[in-house]
């Protein structure tokens, strides 16, 4: 169950303050069949969530990086 201030991992929730960065792919394959991939683009949904919150982010062609904190040298 999602909880504010935590990120869900396979081994359980981790407080956001302990995460240096988290990378999220913009697209993912939902189904693979012979010769065809069903690709789902989640860019707009992710951008909506990022814009609604005060996350420190960067964007590449294929993913978004959300920083839990940034070191002084970055």
C-alpha cells in the first residue's frame, strides 16, 4: 500500500529521505508477442505528478531521474 514519504521496493517501503536518486523509464513494454511489442508511453502522466510536487528532477530521452537529495557538488 503506497504511503506518503516512502518509495515501495520489492523488499518493502524505504523512507524517501534515504534515497539519493530514483530513475523512472518513460515507456515500458506491457505485452510482447511474436514480432510485436505493445509499448506504453507514460511521459505525460509522470510529468503531471512531477509538476504537482516539489521534486528535484532531470530528464533524458528515455527516463526521468528524481533526486531524494542532491550533493553540494552537483
